């Protein structure tokens, strides 16, 4: 009986919130009951604690009656939906619903089905998915704080599905019909380079070569004027192909009425930042593969970017897509057991430690030009402070580099008792200092340097030496100990070890988005609350997480052994996107509007894919 009653319900979030039973909309009530229902639906089949519900409904300062009022709202919703739908589960409530009952889940399922489908079937599935939208998602709750992130996510998924559908249409020869739609979309999302490329291709195939080139010039003008960056390499190469009238850009136009797939009547509205995977239909795949034949390839439904070894792959966080690859010095093979921190961002550049040699590479984030400087000693790690770049050497030295020309200003020798040189590994910058993990047989110390004078300010004994990573934030230095299965918290003011937090196989650490994020070699990420030092919410990611970074409202994980990057939403603590990079990756850094991922040199020095 309970299943029958539940099956009659349909929950709609892709527009104003609605609950429908047997075709009739139910009266949910006022703003707060609607908000409560939306919160429970967004976490369907999971328990939501009462405290979290109260915080989301009333903010940080709820009224004294909040507890009582919540009971009233829950009672009313239970009466409306059925006692077997809204359940009490300690420490809160659970709303039970099947995947087909919630329009958001149906939308996501249809989009997933379109991945890897033939262009005609993909276009049909994506149109069916997009038709579920009745307007902006959660339209009647758009001023609620809790809804903002989900609205942005759903809007982005909607735009991404639209782009995927246009790719499918273009591969079917439906280019004239999508020009108008693309012009509207580009006007709404002027920084969306994928839309710009689609418009250029549709115009060119429609016999409008001059307008296609004008679309490129418009894209370049907007990107340079607003962001100070050049268009991605694929867009530049597409312009070149159009100028040369490359035959690879052509596709047979759908001439018969029954071959055409009609464009939608109205464009989608205002999406923001895309999580999710790229689905590129056959013709676009051919065009882009020709554009960057040495770097890009698309196979089936997955975006596979065969980045050559000893390179840095570039991800656009707006689209979660790979957009470039930059050859640099050699990177350590992931099989060596070391983790994290081989790339850093600062002083208007991306810095990559050449762990297989004695150089450091500087990447200009706009032009992607690379400058390599010799350092005279084996390089192990890199960090950037105000006005300086720091690298550690395995042989006990830390070099300070002038970021303007890449020259070594000085090298500081660091040694322990008896003059034995430390083995220097992890390095981080924060709280006005440079922090370095320094090891001797059987012990690990944390050294604090004053970056202005390169003087040693403090030296803190931590414990048994092990592979480790360092991050600074929340008034502390956080150090992982892989073999010891702990994370140390060291106060930046007193230099005392304030906490030893047990975590299995921690490989890398970063601070941001209100938490400390620790990658674990078991394929997961832990969230540590810096207020309590408690670890919670083990989030499954890829195989062999080796590095972590926080930027732009997201947590990014480099999964060493499967060559992917996972994007975690820190609010929902879930993986919202996975980007395939290569067979293996080593580390990553976030900054300059991009995610930068190092790809190691493989055996024999060949490509990693």
C-alpha cells in the first residue's frame, strides 16, 4: 500500500516546486513549508538532521520557536505526502522517493543515457531531458540561500545538455537550424568558448564564412577585454581551419524533412558553472580532433585527452573540460610513492618542479609560453610566497627564486644535529612564512622560515618520517603522514602540535571552503572541521588520490592511478564532475581561472595514453 501511494507522487523541481498526484497538483503551503520540502527532496532517501533543516530555513540565528514550527511543517507535509513518504529517522527526517518520481533525477538519467549514444538517439534523449524544465529550476525559491548552489548546478546542467544536443544536431547536418539559437546563447554566455566554437562551425557550414570568422574575432575581443586571456587553442585552430576551408569541417546537410531534428522553440535560461562530462557528437569530434590532433581525442562518450608525459594539462572549471596541454620538464612517475605539491601558482605564473632533473618551469597562464631555468640541484617541490618562488631539494637545501627572471636568489642549507642535511619534501606558504617538512632517518620536523631573510624561525619535531604534504590555513599548519595514518595540526602562533587526527593513508591536504580536505590513498577524501578537529564524510573519488586543491567554490582531486580529476561540491560533499586527463596524473593546482594538472613521464618517455 505504501509503495502504491508513493508511486502516485511526482516531485517537480525544474521550475516552480510542484507535487503532483494522479495529474493533480497538491497544495504545499507557504514559503517555508515549500523550502522544507525542497531541502528534503534535494537529499531524497538520505537523512537530514533537524539542526541542518533549521539552519537552512532560518539561517544562523533562528527564532526561539524554530523547533516547534519545524514540527508543525513536518506534520503538515507528512499528512500531505503520506506517513510512508516522509519518515522520522534520527537525527532528523528522510523523504523516500524513487528516481523516476523526481524530475531532476529523470533529467540526469536521460543525460547519462545520451552519453555514448549515436547522434540521432543522443539528440532525442537530450530533447526529452530538456523538456522537463518548466522554467528556471526552483523558481519560487530562488531567494533562499540554500537553493542558490542547487539552482546554479541545475542551470549549468541544463546549458551543458543544450550544448551536447547542439553537438548532436551538428553531426546530423542540422547546422542552419541552430544558428539563431547559438547566437542567442552566445549573447547570454559570452565567455562560453564551447558555444563560440559551435556557432563558428554552424555559420561556416551554412555558407557564412565571413560571419564565422567574425564570431571568432568577437570571442577573442571579449576574452581579452574581460579576462585578459587569449581564446583556447582549439578555438584558434578552428579559425585557421575556416580560413583554409579545411574539408574536415564539412558534413552533409540534412536535406529531407524527416532527417531534420527541429531546434527548440526557446533558448535555455541563465546557467552558471558546469559540472558533468562532455558528449561530443561525431562531426564535432572530427573537427576538434583535427584542430588539436597532437593533444585531443574523443572516444565514445568519454572525453579522453591523451596528454603526453611530462606535461601540464589545463582544465577550465567553468565547463569541467580539458582545454590545453603544456609540455614541461620531467615529472616523477606516480609509481614512486610520493604525493602532492609538485606545481604551484603565484606571481602571475604557474610553476612546475622538474622532479626528474634540476630545473623549474614557468608557464605564462595567458600565452602558455614556457620558460625553464636550471637550479643546479635536484628539485623536489615548489611553493610561491609574495615576491618569491621556493623550491626544495632532496639534499637539504631550499632555493629562493626571483619570479621575474627565474634566477636563484639564494639557497638555504637546512641540516639537523651533527650537520646531517635534512631530506626536504613538503613545502607550503602561509601566515607570512614558508613551512618545510624536513626529515632525518626516523623523524620528521616542520621548519618555519621567514621569507624576507630566509632565516629559520622555528623547528617543530612531529614524529616518524613518512611521505607527507603540507597546507596552511585556519590558524594552523596541517601535515599528512602517510605511513603513520595521521594528520598533524600545528599552531602557527605557538608552534605546538594541537591535534593528531587519525586518518587512513593520508596523501595530500588543502584548506578552504570552511574545512580541511585530506586525500586518502584508499580512494577517498575526508573533510576535517577545523573547529573540532573531527574528520567526517569520507567521499569516494578516483583511484589513488594524490593531491588536492580548493578554489572557486570547489575541491579538486588529482587521482593518480586512473588519470582523472574529481570535482567535489563542498556544500553537498559529493563529486559533481570527473575529468579524464591521461593514464596517470601526479598533482594539481588551482588558480588564474584554470585547474593545472601535472602528467608524469612514463617509462620510455612516451605518451601517457
